[in-house]
C-alpha cells in the first residue's frame, strides 16, 4: 500500500513539474522520502539507507526554493544522503569504480568552465554521487539501476546549472530521481532481508 502511494505521489509530482504547478510540487515532493522511510520502518529496517532518505527529503525541500544559496544547501543535504548510501552499500569494487570514476572525470572536465562558482561544490558532490553509484552496482541489479538513475538525474541537474537544459528537463530529472529512490530503497531492503509482504 505504501509503495503504491509513493508511486501515485511521484506521478503527481512529475505532472506538477511538467505543468509548472509550484504549489503541488511543494505538497508532493517532500512526501517521497518520508513514504519510503515509513515503508522501511514497516519492514523492520532502520539503517544508513533510512538516514539517507532523511537527508534526501531535506534536500528536496531546499531545492524547491529558488536561488543559488538554496541550491548549495540542497546539494549539501544530498551529499549527506550519498555518504549514507555509500556506508550502506560498501565495500566498493574496482570493476565498478573504474568506469564510474572515468565518467566523473569526463563530466567535470566538460562542465567545469560553464559552472562558474558552482564548479568546486559540484566536483565534490559528484565524487560522492559516482562513488555511491559504483557501490550500488555491487549490491544487486535493482540497487545498481537505482544508483545509475540517481546519477543520471543529478547529471541532468548539473547540465541545467551549466545552462544546458535538454527538452523536458524538469520531467526527466524528477522521473529518474523518483525511480532511483524507489529502486535503491526497495532493492536494498529485499536484498538484505527476505520479507513476507512489505507493500
């Protein structure tokens, strides 16, 4: 039931982004993390991934506020989320860290001049992000896909910050982000402990 509610809220949030309904976004986006936290608690799980979702929720709220200060605050919260995910998904395996590391280097080289004052914060955050995605790849296929989609979502945000917004930018960001949270959380719980009916 909780996961179905998450899916419904995520769908409404994507529509709100597409239609630029700011009030609806304020109502729906901050619910994504708490719904998954509630599901984890019902599954009997309270660990680093739960804490990561708390940080992600704080980041979601911060990023709803316009301006660079709010953007940096949101990035700081999401940095906390990535570090918690890394703590949960460790150890990091070389066969995944090498390709993700190369992607991190390439992305930062391409965007560096366009990001201006955001270049260094993005460099630091994206290192944690790619490390999380690489660590997620060693957990399970579902978690690996979640990590990859989180990377794609934040890469799209980085492109937007660099002035390179593809068509339907906001919809792509939110769709990949919501899917990433869902896959990371459900994949982690189901990988770590077989459960009866955590819905």
